[in-house]
C-alpha cells in the first residue's frame, strides 16, 4: 500500500505515515511493471515511463489537451467564488472573493455615479 492509502486507513496525514516509515526503514518497493508501462487515456497507445519518474497517463501533449478539453467536468476549479455584480446584478465567478464588479465597464459606471452624487 502507498503512504496515502495507509494514511486514510489510519486517519493520519500522508506526511505522518511517510515520516514513520522512513525513520524505521520501512520503505517499500513498488511493482516495476505498474510504474513503467501504462496506456494513454485518450488514444490507448502504450506508454513506457522512465524508472524513478512520475507515471505518465498521456502519450503526448496533443492527447492530454484533447482529453481535458473533452472532459471539462473533471477540471478542478478550486478557489472560484460565485458573486453578484454591485452595478448590474449579474452573477459571475471570480478567484477574488472581495471582487464587487463583473467587468471594468461596471466599475466605471459605478465610479461615475459616485462622482455625480458625491
């Protein structure tokens, strides 16, 4: 089992398990055939990875981009916040949770209103 699997079973963090295993000389050996060969997710072509390198899941950038473009629902969009524009009331998404306007134009309209009223 890997560090993450052990950590989830024991309700520990992955780093705690890794530290425990390494300080006690409990480093395991991964199966060579699992790490060196795989199949491209997009085209099904065989991929041979180098030992001691991250396992590849796509044979090329072309396949990687094509697969992610055909599976947009799997893209992690962490940090996006749904907000409402203070000027026009349109709902928009932003990484900045304190953003008040959906566009530069709405910001400009708001500033002109403040100058006229203030």
